[in-house]
């Protein structure tokens, strides 16, 4: 019997729909195969799904199981396909009967059947809204992040048993109530410019830079206060708007660093001068945002500016002018936003 589950995969800062097809053949030797360009984490879901189903009391069919992740030419990565694969096996084996054509599902499974959080919940929630899915089943830890998107029915689950009980009407899942995110005008900063004594000329220059979005080069002897002033710069920047906060949250959602649902503070990033160009600009086999994108709508501080490799400094030129960076690889081209204020600090003499 064939079953189809809807999920999504992350490509840059976008989520694309993925259909998980599960077929259990009545003939052939017992096997469990996943096709559709899965990476190592997706391939290992075979063992997680097998153990999770057995440990919640479900039967794992000793038959030839084939799982296809369509479209087959799109590389799939991460453990978020565990839950939809497990549900597909339950449907194909006849242990569960449900209409899930309008439901988007993702989540990582533990061996005991519990559902763990995964990356990209905000992007998958945006995908559910764009493709007009009725509901989104996801790990409980990702519910706050996904609820940023309005008009999407969020169904958080802690284990696969809750999903089974929901579709069999034994115990329907209560939809998650969206929370209102705080954009209060007052914000506490670890370092605040109002507490800095002296350096009036430098503070005036930083105020002008904050007002106009200008880049700054601080030059002075060690101990003059360059690093301290740079770290207080975010305290005089205006608060993020809701749309800007969503832009920043999408970046950290892909990296798995969102706690609390929505990033409401401007980011201050200070990479070490030994950082590679990929770490600063972004990239990798499956391209991920670098430091310039993680400082989007915030501040990128390069201390000991002359110590950075020349190729890294040259690579900053285009993102500073354009406000975005395009990472090109053989398999894909990905564009990341990079609108940031650059603050560089240097000593007068090597």
C-alpha cells in the first residue's frame, strides 16, 4: 500500500515542499530503503523510526519498505523527516487510517517515540501558509517559533503516540495559541553608551553612524576604548520592526539558534580575525548563512581589522554595497540578506 505525507526541506532561507511516499511491498525480502538524495542524517532515520515505532507499541512490518523523498533531484538533509516517515509506515501498513492531504508534518524522533525540535520551523510555517495547508504538526519546542506566522493552525506534539491519537480521534491535539511578542521601547543592554564617560568625539561619530546607517573605522592605541564603544553601539540603534525581526529570525531558524520564538534584538557579531571566508561570508556544501548574514539589521564588529586575511576583507566589499550576498555552488545558488553596519577597530601601528 502507498501513502503520501507532506513535509518540507530547507534551501537557503526558503522552505520547499517535499512529498514523502512510503510503499510497503507484499513481496520481496524485508528491507528499509530511503531514496531521493538523502544525506547521512536522513539515512539514519531508518534506525530511529524502527526503534520509535516498536517502543510506542506499533508493529514494524517485516516487509520491503521503500521511502521516496520527492522531488528526487533535491538534496535532503537533517532529521526532520523522521516523524512523517514513521506516519507513512503506519498508514501504508494499515495501522492508521487518516486524511492528511492538507497537513504539513515534520519532526525528529527519539528512540522512545518522543518528538525533538528541528531547525527551520519558521520557514516551514511560512511554507504551510503559502501552500494553503490546513494545519502544521511539529515538535512542541518549535511551536512558539512557528506561531510567528498568522493564520496557520499549529498542532504541537511531544511524541508520536499523540499524533496517532489525534488522527484516530481518541485525543485531538489542542491548537497552539499564538503569543504576542514584546516590542517594548525600553530594553536592557549589557553595555550601554549612556554609561560611557569621555570620548565625546567618538560617541558623536557613532551617533551619526547609527542615524544614517554608516560604517565606522575606530583607530587608536590599545586601551583607548574602541571595543567598548563598539559594543555599546547597539544600545543607540532603533528597535527592530516586526518585519525586520522576521527577517532576522529566518536566518537563525535555519541555523537552529532561535529561543523564544522571535528574535527581537539587533545582533552584534564579533568574529575572531582567524575566521575563514566561508565563516564570514557564508557557504558550505549546503550553503549556510555566515557572520555577515547573522549580523543582518545589526552590527558586524571586526576587531584587529588589519589582522583579517585580505581575501576576507575583499569579499566584504560587495555585500556592503548590495545588502545581500549570493553563494554559488555546483548544486545550487543561494542568496542571503546582509544589511549590517560594519564597525572596524585598528591600532595606529602594527
